[in-house]
């Protein structure tokens, strides 16, 4: 079973978040899921494809947390 989840985030710092996460995309952790991350202006697009529900949940948890932390750091550094 092939699962796909698409998420769109709107951040003023979308480009900074994308640049900080780009190295993570280049290294696949598992062959059970695939990630696509794009940026278009203030929108950050996350597309996750997974072979099973466990892998989808794990990958989404990881990437949502990475995006959250990157946004928090980006907001802190931009405010200084």
C-alpha cells in the first residue's frame, strides 16, 4: 500500500527553513519512505510517501518536528 501525505506551511522564514533542512533530504534514513521538500515564496511544501502506516507516522513525526525546530531557530535569529 502506497501512502502520500502533503502539507503546506506558511512562514515568513520559509526560505531559511528550507535551506536549513535541505541537507537532511539528501540522506535517506529508510527505504520505506521518501521526502520531497519545496519552497515557493512564503510557502513550504512537504510531501511524504511511505510504504506502510508505521513508516508514514514515523517520517511525519520526524519532519514535522524538524520543521518546527527550524522555524523556532529561524525566528530567533531573524529577531536579533
